[in-house]
C-alpha cells in the first residue's frame, strides 16, 4: 500500500497546476497551427512540443545542476540551455553560419540604397528601448533595467538568434521568454505585417514594379562580405560572433570551392542547431514565468518594436521615393517592411502582398536586399548594446 | 523615475545611433569597394574572364548574323 501511495504522489497528474495546463494548451495550439495550418512549421512545431514537455510536472527535463555530484540531476533540455545558450551562447552564432551560407548579397550589392531600409526598420528597436525604460512609471511595477530594456527592444528585429545572443550576454534572466517571444513574432510576421503595409501604402504604390537587378559577378559577391566583415568587426568587435559567422558562411557559398562545407552548414548543421534551439526555448516557457506582469509587458513591447520596425521601413521607402526622380528607379514601399530581419519570412510577405495587387510583380529578389540588411543591422545593434551596456 | 537612468539611456541611444550610422556608411563604402575591385581584371578569376569573353563573342556573332541578314 505505501508503494501505491508513493507512486500516486510521484505522478504528474497529482501535481499539475492550472497554469501548467494552460501552457500545455498553448503548446497544443502551436502544434495545431504548424501541422494543420502550416504556419511556420519549422519554428512552431518544435517550440510547441517544447512548451508541452517543459510544462509537464516532475520531469526535471529543464533542470541544470552544475554543482551536483549526481550527473543525472540535470535534464537534457537544461543541459542544452545552459551550454548552448546561457553559458557558452554558441547556438545563435552557429545559426548565423548556416544563414550566411543561404544568403545572396546580390540584390543588396546591385541596389545599395536598399541598405537604408534595413537601417530604418531598426528605429523601432530604439523606440521600444525607451518604452521599456519608461515601464517603471506603471504603478506597482519596478521597471526593467537598461540591459533588460535593450534585450526586449531587440525583439523588434524579429531575429531570434540575435535576441538570444544579446539576452545571453547582458540579461540572461530574460533569455527564455525573450527568445520565445522573438521566435513567435518571427512566425507571426505573416499575420502582423500585411495590415500595416496595406494601411501605409496606396494601391498605386503597391503596384510599383522595380527594375530587375543586374547580374552581380562572383568576385563582387566575395569581396563584399569580406570587406563588410572586416569593417563591421573593426568598428563593433562585440558583434563578431554573429557577423563573422554570417560572413564566413556566405563566403563559403560564394567561393564555390567548398560545396560540401556550404551544404553542411546550410543544411545539416542549421537543421540540427535549429531543432535543439527551438525545443529548448519552447521548454523555457514554464508556467511560473509566464503568468507575470513582466511577461505581458515583454510581449507588448516586443510587438510594439516589430510594428514600429515595419512602419518605419515602409515610410522610409516612401520618403526615398520622393527624392528619386526617375520613375523606373522608384522603390515599391512594400519592400521596406522586409527591413525587419526575419529572414526570409519578411521578404516573402512583401512579395505576397505585392502579388495580391499584381500577380506578375516579383518583389522577392528586391525585398531580400533590405531583409539581409536588416539581419546585419540588428546584429550590429546587438553588438553595440553589448559593448556599451556590459 | 530615476533621472540617472534617463541620462544613461539617452547616452546609450545616442552612442548606438552614431555607431550604427557609421557602420551603414562603411557598408555603403564596402559595396562601392566590391563594385570597384570586382571590375578590375586582377581580382577576377580565370573562369569569370572566360565566361565574359564567351558572352562577348556570342554577342559579336549575333550582331554579325543580324548585319548579314539586314544589309543596308
């Protein structure tokens, strides 16, 4: 009989709280959206499963005990979280290596002014930074520190790896929640951005057809990432883990002489790291961390940063059009929203919204330029925050 | 609200925006540099040169054929 009581006491069923049940339902919703609605399945499916597993009681799967003599005291997700993110923070740079090997700088080199759109979309980050600082004015809330405000604001870049990188460096206590919020918003750009883009543009603007980008030689595609890597890292050395890995991956690809390495970093390595990262950050969404005012504020401020990034990207494209006299050189303002660095989702959204007005308008190659610039932009801003704040 | 925090946040924002502006300018310079060096024969690979030569030859042949068909 005591054995039976012992087993009953150690069952998760007798320990599950209503908050954990709600979080498990959220996980199931993510899984449903990924499988049935095909909404960003590569992110939502592992995150959803991670949320479910991380909120099951008594599993110990997210625990990490560095000082324990018993090796089995740590759970698999706890170990991946500690070494991959909180302690060594190696997973985000590895993702950037893979992303670099998949990136084409051709559209950016052929149309350098689109770099400014990537920069304009980062303005949302700075406004959200100030909003987070001002959160201490909310009655009963002590406010976020400067480091925490910087991490929350970088969510506006809709760039998961950069958010994780910055959080791990300057505010590790927010790592789990900011990572999940960033990845969730990355997955939801298809829902968040289009209404803003349509609201800020006229039909005629959405119909603008941009000149096809000229072919860029291989030499230029190798020289640019090499020069950009040297210059950016010399100016902001703290951005090196992200920028160096991104450019190395890209030079692998453009050199054309190491196809096996290019294939490995852009397929096997990227898939492996993404799998571990997504499950781990999903499991960090524990019920006890979510049901707090702080978390609600992070969700709201992150959304605000992303919305503002989209707004400034589109408005800046419209502003640039005022100064471009030749009609054939005009920019379709829809590509401005791709300045947020959710690659390649944001560029795909620009293309899709453009095609709703004109099915023969191919904006994707043009939108990739500000999208890539946005990735570099948010990585540089993260590096700047690390160098100033830490 | 602590005015020290406001001053620190303002200083961080200004510094970050200045550095970001500097980085953007540098990136534009590196695009110019890539375009400039990419057009120099020294930096182009043999494969690229032969590809360009083949392209130029193909254009020349097309022009010649066009002239043969349409004599003035």
